[in-house]
């Protein structure tokens, strides 16, 4: 199974399809929370660590919020809405300079973790496809990988 990263144009929000609820059913909440926690653990050691809280209480809160969001979009209880209100993720991420390169690093961290879940390919791909498109929505800053209006594939 190959998890390819699609490219996009900042500001253009392609339609996104929610992951197959089977992803959550098979992983269960504890498994999905572990995936998100492991993902954040990779991120805080990556080139984009400045976009995330350092290890400690704030990081654990971020992991919990992200887990609530992903549980909800995978067909589970609406923890995120109950605790934080409507997701409005692009607005919530607006204070952070998210470049195409930061998006790629974020996705690469998932590429390291998803194959280890030993889930059916079609279930993993449904979650990956969601991440791929959802992450395009979060890009809000041109990075140094864009020179004179030319987007470099990194």
C-alpha cells in the first residue's frame, strides 16, 4: 500500500470525504487516541516542532483535542463539539504559519504510523485520503519551497 501525498493550491479547498467509520470501529477509541498521541510525539521531534506545544501538559491537551476531533470525524461520539464547539479548523489553525512543507511533514509522520496498525488497506486508505485533503485546507502560508510563484515538489 502506497500512501501518496497529493498536491494542492493554497486557498483552494477540495471536497473532503470522511473516513470509513470502520477505521474507528477496528481501532476503538483507545487505539485512535494512541495513534494521535504517537503522531504528536513524532511531530514534536520534527522540523515543525515549533507549531506544537512542547512536551508536557499543553501537549497532552493538544493530543486530547485532536483525538476528540478524529474520533468525531470517524463516526464516533461528538466529543470535539461538546468540548470545543464547532470544529472550524481553518480558523483555529490560522495563527500558525502552515506551509506546504509543514503539511508534508505532518503527513509523513502519519505515513510512518498508519502501516503499523495492521488494518485492511481500504480502511487505512479511507483515513489517509481524509488526512490528505483535510491537510490541504490547513495550508495558509507560502514557504521557502515556493520560489517566484513556482511550487517546488518537496
